């Protein structure tokens, strides 16, 4: 058989007689295999559990005009199977209309059939299902490729934006071009506050506040006002590491840095990144200032120590964090800029994807006819 069908099995619902034997011989000669049966329940079970590319129903099997009932069952159990109604007696137009209503558009008078018309119809219907199956597979593959291409475009856009940001960072971004930043310094002394406010001004977008207690820092953290917290590791009411880790857990968009003065040289600092971690957790709602004894247990859960030898080193570190926060904020807008730059493509891609999805959700029987 030259055609490549997705199935080669034909169901023939007809009693065993000379007509059925002739049909089996004819269809088998073209390379199809034929399953013949005339029992209603057996045919129903076959349709439920196997796929036949074409089903041929004798209009009078198992009894007179009962072939239409079998046809109806076929359409319910195997809607992608193409159907043919066969008759060896004279039938009226009402029979043809009934078959059409059931989705069968092939009504053949076998006695008066010219040549191999039945076999040619079977081949044509088999090719039709094979074509539709192949078309659906190709459309699904095309949809997947388009989706992958879209994701690759977005990924490339993000990489390009990252590269541009990296080049800007290397060349240095002036403070005035960065979004304003608000920093809360938590320390029972004002040494660090005084150093930073004398070097980094509001005109450049720097806004500093100072509190002395950990409880105050925890209250402010939930307000969303501050982008960065600089916390002395030694505070009057709680260890600074616990406070920083709690803030980092509860407000992951901010940066919590812990610092420690060098006992020998006061101008020298060690700065740590808070890593978070629930084992150093305190409730962010500390307005009652009532902490449990375990809250005061020192927990040094910090990362990435940086030695700051001078004021310039300190300012460089703070400025670096500000640039990192600004970059993080800009990255949130990468997808928005992509949508703006490729609006027409995205709209067309979305419409096509929705049409494909709807097409595959349609009743397969309706797709065939």
C-alpha cells in the first residue's frame, strides 16, 4: 500500500454472508486488515477499546435499520473514526438524512455500486484521518517552537539589558542618576551616622536616619520606607545579627548589613551581609518591646565579611550596595520594556496561541466534518 495511514484496521459491522466475504476480500487486497462482527455489544466493546480508521455499517445489522443505532454508538465512542453506511437493499431518502445527521456522509448502495467505489472511499477516508493527524502534530510542534522562540527572545533581551547594566556599572554611575535611597542606621552611637551624612548628601539622593534600639529597627522594617539597614552587632536590647537576619527574612527586597567596630582601631569596621534564617527569627511586630529570653541569645549568622579600613572604603561599600539595589529594581522592568519593544509580535503570538489552543479543544468529530 503506497499511502502511509495511521491505522490499517477497518471495522465491518455485517453478518457473515457472501457480501461480507466479498468486502473483506476487496479491502484486504489493498493492504487493510478487516475486523468483522455483527453483535451489538461486541462491536461496542471494540469501538471503546480500539481505533479503527474506517468503520463500515450494514444498515440492517444486527437487525433491520439497526445499523444507524450502531453508527450513533461509533460517533460517541470513537469520534475520529470515519464511517460508511452500506446497504444491499433499496433505502429511502430518510435513511440518508438520518445517517447525515449522525455525521456519516457516505451512504453506499453496495448492489448497485460501480467498480471499486467502496475501496476508493475507504482509501480516501483513511488518507483524510492520516492527514488531519499529521497536521495536528505539526501545528502542536509549531506552537511549541514558537513558544520556545518567544522565551529565547525574552532571555536574549534580559541578557542584553544585563550587559548594558554591567558596562554602566564598570564605567561608574553617578549618585545623581540613581534612584534615591533611604538607609536606617541602628547603633547606640552616632559615629557611623555622622561619617556617612558628612560625605553622602541628600542632593545626591542619600537619606539617612538613626535609631539606637533593635526594637525600633524592627518596627520600621515593616513600613517599607527603608531600602537598607546598617546595624551594629552590639545593641542595648538585642544582638544586631538577630535583628538583621529577621529583617532580611521578612523583607527580602531590602539589604540588611551588620557591622562591628574594631576594638583596637575605632575607624576600622567589619561589615557582614545578613543571610536570613528562621533559627534567628524574631517577630517583626515588636511594638510591645517584649522579647523572650531566647531572642537575646547571640546568633552570628552573617556572611561575606568585608574589612573597611577607611572612610572611602566604607562609602565605596555603601555606594556599591545602592547600585546593586538600583539594578535589582531595574531588572523588574525588563519584561515591561520587552513588551513595549515587541508589542505587535507579542499580540500576534498570543492570538495565534489562543486560536491553536481553542482548535485542539474542539470536539474531534466537529473537526472532521
